[in-house]
C-alpha cells in the first residue's frame, strides 16, 4: 500500500489527507458524520499505520451509514420519516 506524503486541507467531498505528523506519528484526516475527523497513530511503520487508519475509517463509514440522520435508509432516517405516525 502506497503512503502519500502530502499534507493539506480536508476536501468537503471527503477526500483523505494522510501525512506524517511527527517522526513515527501518522495522521489520517477526512470528513465523516458531517464534519472533519482525524485519526492519529504512533508506534507503527507507515504501511501498518495506514492499514489501521483505513480500517478505523471504514468502521466510521459503516456507523455513519447505519445511524446518519441524513440517510433516509438508516435506522435514524427511518425513525424520523415515521415521526408522528404509528408505522414504527
């Protein structure tokens, strides 16, 4: 897995920023749940850190998909759609 050495602002569309924050400390920046997020890792080589950060990011995306109030198919979206009705 290649590790990008670029640093920069988080794109509103959710693009990832990956960089070495300090020697041996890695940082993954991205957008999730309507705002910016950052995962910091230390004590790992670059490849292992990136794999761990990508795994954590995937879990956050799974949680967002399940509980986002902006996604009409999520649990929260379905509850909100039934607001005031007896359908739930």
